[in-house]
C-alpha cells in the first residue's frame, strides 16, 4: 500500500509537471497574445473615436495624405506645406459634434466668409491694385494689357501736367523678389511681377512734387487682421484722367507702383 501510494503521488506530481509545462509552453503565450491583441484593439478603438470627434494628430495627417492626390500638384503641395501650428489651430475640433460635422460647419463658415460682401470687395480691390497681365491684349477688363498700361501712364502724364520723353511699353515682366529675397518655388506660390519703366518728366515743381507723391503712395494698403485700408490724403487735389470724380474718390486707388 505504501509503495502504491508513493507511485500514485509520483504519477500526480508528474502529471502536474506536464500540465504546468503545457500551460507555460502553449496556454500562457496564447493568453499573453490575446491580452496584447485586446490592448491593441482597445487602442485602435480609442484612436478611431479620437479621429471621429477630434482629428488626426499632425504627424498622422502628414503621413496619411491620400496617394491619389499625387496627381494633383496644387493639393499635394498645399497639404505638404501645412505646418503644425496652422493644422492644430484650424482643424482641431473643439465642439461637441463629431469631426465630419465640424468639417461641414467649417466649410460653410469658410464659404460664407469668401462670399461675403466685405471679402469680395477686398478681393476686387487687390485685383485692381495688383492686376494680372493679359498677354492676349484683348480689349476687355480682364487683366492688364499693353493697351491699358500705356493708356494708364499717358493719363498720369496728362493729369499731372507733365511733359515726358520715354518709350512706354511692357518690355519685360520682372519678379519683384528676385533681387531681394529669393522664394521657394512651389505650386501654390503666386508670384508678383513688376513692369520696369524709366522715363524723364519736366514741368513745374509743384506738378513734379505731386507726381512723386502719387507714385510713393498709389496702391498702398494697410492690413490689420481682417481690416484692409487704402492710403488716402488731401495732398493731391486732382482726378486721374479717365476716372469718375465723386465724394468718395481716392486718386491713390490705382495700380500699385
């Protein structure tokens, strides 16, 4: 009986050792794997909720730009050039709505601003102060043509009672930043060009002083946040030839020079 009891206990110990070995070799790794998968699933769930209600974090946004945009050079450059401050400040959802609702509301707000009377007025003002050049020279108001430019300069000479010796024309268009501060060329950069022109004017001192004062201030604007103010004073009491006089007339409301 004693021998049988010893053998039984040894068999139990051996069976227990085999069971523990099986647990450590097979079951425990599976349990750890299930635990890791559960944690990963929970992290993914939390992350999805964050994306649904907040937004992608900036590093993910930069990494997850859809590859289909690679064929759209403008959009690709715009997204790649977006810095963290701009992204966090404008695309982080601070409301209680989900992120899709936030983006829809943001789109509506942006559209309302861009279609507002004030914004449209500012855009038209900038298009007038810094017109684009229409190389087709068509007789229309779409851009600045050789004809409009020459006529503009001639009207200036006439308005300020000057005599001039010159050759007016658009001989070249020059990037204004080339000699000052070279800018990185990309698909969203809107270059501003100048039309170099040199000529001599003569006449009375008062007319030349008015002429110089006009060129120092024409098209000058001051931008303060959303407010844009055009330069104005009473130094010149003239109306540019071709302009319509009125109570709110401002002679400096002409092409930036």
